[in-house]
C-alpha cells in the first residue's frame, strides 16, 4: 500500500495503472539489466518503504526482519550478495584490481 508520503498529486486509483504501465515497458519493478558493460538497477522504492513501514510497525530491527518473499528488501539483500560474489570472483580470476 502506498502511503501519503507520495503527496496528494497521486491518486490511489491511478497508482495500479501506473505500476502496470511501468511493468509493461520495463519489466519487473525489482530488476537488473546489463547493457554495454553497465549495470542498470530498477528498484521498487515505494514498496521498499512500505515494507520498512511494516517492519517498524512490528518493532523489528533491520537485522531481525525477514523480508517478504519477492519484495524489495529481499531483492536488495539478494542483489547485494550476488554482486559481491561476482566482484570477488572476478578479483580471484584477475579481472579486477583492488
């Protein structure tokens, strides 16, 4: 659920249509695409904020929170682990210095 923090310019009736339009053009709201040796990260920040709102409402710490499966928190955690693993793997293969 989107919160009032988005401002009055957004109608709750039009947000589902906006989400559908976004998905039809760009794909999943939480996604990663590699183009010409660059990585584009598409991140569903409103859903991330909503999940954080839920976590806070349950008085859970970030460390103790179990992300909603398929949600923005889960994407961020999994993305971070995958990217770190890829960088470390490239360093071991001598592709990166550092």
